[in-house]
């Protein structure tokens, strides 16, 4: 059962987190006053969720900084550790934006599901697919990117281009937004499960491979551009209207 937040606790949290939320999304509003007008449009039941996610985004991603010794940096002095830290945090915030307040592992989900017995692997696989449809992280990532407007989706398609290898030649694939959402999630998983630093969003065109699916792709997308897309969609998700439309380029 989800714990209720007392009125006094909410007021304390709002006082603490509202300045963070404004600073996280400041590029999309003309003033603090304009931001607060739109903030009041959010249903009361969702306000604390909005504030906590926006504050986390500000402090881990937008204004965060992951420092390492200078000798750990490449000759270009670009901090890929900082990029990795911020990218993984951003994908986690995207997942939390679309996810459930209460998360269950597969075993706990089974205990709450009316399953008498599982007769074979096929039935187990079917149940796991059903579980992923309700609690799977990738589902929430895809759902978030599906809510992007046409301009934002087309922008991503120009910045992330996937290929297939045909007779030793790379042939460009026409990617839908679901494909790109899966790709962005796979890049996150390369670090989470393999500790591979993320290099694709450093602002320099990169050619790399999807280590999970073995497909090469090119990235001309910067983290800042992905952050602007996130901010636009995040604001809309909570029923707010931006006063200023930020440029994606």
C-alpha cells in the first residue's frame, strides 16, 4: 500500500523542492511566476512526484557534475565519466516519470498474481512477458518517447541512425521511435550491466555498435539535446504548458 504524505510533510517538501524544480526547467519559462502558475495546474496527487523528479533531474543531470582526476581524462579532456553519470541518471528519471510508484520484482509479482501452477517454460515465458508489460523498465522508456511530438521524434531520427550489414556494406535502416527508445535503453544497459562508459553523446559524431543487438549506428546527438527533449515532454506529462519553446539544436 502506498504511504500517504501528510499535508505538513507536503508543505515542507514543496518549500524545499519547488526552487529546484524551477531551476531544472528554467529554460522553458520566462519567469519564476510563470512557472508557478503552470505548477498549480498539476493535480495535487501528482505534485510531490513532479517536484521530486524535477529536483533529482536538476541535481544529478542539469546542474550536477561528476569530477575525476585530470589524469583519468582522454587527450581531448572530455569527461566521459560525467557524461555516463548524467545519461544513466536521465534514463532512470525518464523511467520513473512513466513508471508505477510501487515496483515489484518478478517473484513478488507472481505471488500477487492468481497463478495456480506453471506447467512449462512457455507458460513461464508468457507470464514474464505479462510482468514486463506492467513493470518492465523498457516499456516505460518506450512509452515516454512515444509521447514526443512530431518535431521531437523526427529530430531524434536525424541524430540517431541505425544500420544493418549487407554483404559487408552498412545499409541505413529506417527507424521508428520505438526502435530509438530501445536503442537509448540498450546504451544505458551497456553501462549498468557491463560498466562500459557512454561515449555516444559527447557532441562529436560517433560511430559505434549496439552491443546488445550487434547493429552499428551513428550518433550526432548531444546530451544537452536529449535533455531539452526530456524537459519538453516532462512538462507536458504533468499537464503544464511551457512559456518558451527551447531550440533542439
